[in-house]
C-alpha cells in the first residue's frame, strides 16, 4: 500500500502535472522522507523542482535558488540563483526576499544595487523576517539605498530583537540612546502597531 507522502504515492500526480505534487516529490528526493537532509536523489529533486517552478510554484523557485547558490546537486550559478530568488520573492516568499536583498547588496550573481537590496530587505522585514529586519535597520543607519533614519533603525532592531536576533539585541541600546524621549515614544507606537498587524512572526 502506498501513501501520499512517498515517492510511489506522489509520482503519478507529479507525472500528471500537479505542481504541488511535483514540489512535494522534489522535497522528498532532496531532504529525505524524514526531511532531515538525507537526500535520496538530488538530481531527481532538481528535475521535479524545475517542473514545479516552470508552473510558477514559488517554493520550488526558492528551492532552486538555494541549490544554485550553494552548488548542491547542480553547478553553482549565482546568476541563476538570483533569478530564482527573484521569482520566489515576487511571489512573497520572505526567505527569498531576504536572500535576494543580500545578493543585490553584495553584487553576488549580478550588479550591486543598494536600493534594490533595501527594497527586498524591507519586503521581508514587513513579513516579520528577523534577519531582514536587522539588515533593514543597518541600511537606515548607513544610508545605503535609503535615507538615514535613526527612528527606523530602532524600530526595526527592536522588532528583530523581540524575535531573538543577537546582533539587533547587542546594538539596540546604543541606538536607543541616540533618540529623544519623543522619538522613543514614536518607536514604541510604531512597533506596537506593526506587531498587531502581523499574524505570524518568524
């Protein structure tokens, strides 16, 4: 008897063109039946990720971006990784938005673009991604891609720190000391308002 979460259970649907089944099958090949990273067949995983991604499956696009970026199972190709992350980012995958922001910031896989980096860090930060929140705060501090804004620095580092980001926590007190009492009150209101709208932080 086959079950839906086995290769035998997923293969007929995947071969019939079901993008969700293709992605689930790819993950099974990629990460193993216990999702512990013990790959069954990385080449088969890539094939099925590609099939799902060709149908616009955002998580498959993100998975391909990771594989291309690390060279795990495929030839390392940072240009392709940036492209796959871009597709997943446009579909709203926060991890892809963060990774795309990093690639724009460092120039990995293409040109350096501080404004694009800030844009994608911001998109992920708004979804509650703590690493993106910290990096967005750094951009507001440095003025790379954004106008410098000490209030925004403290806002985003506060939110990242609330989720346990160590660098945000380590730098937050010094950033807060640069603000006036009125500015700190504004930060408190902004963070409370933001958190009330977020259904699920990372």
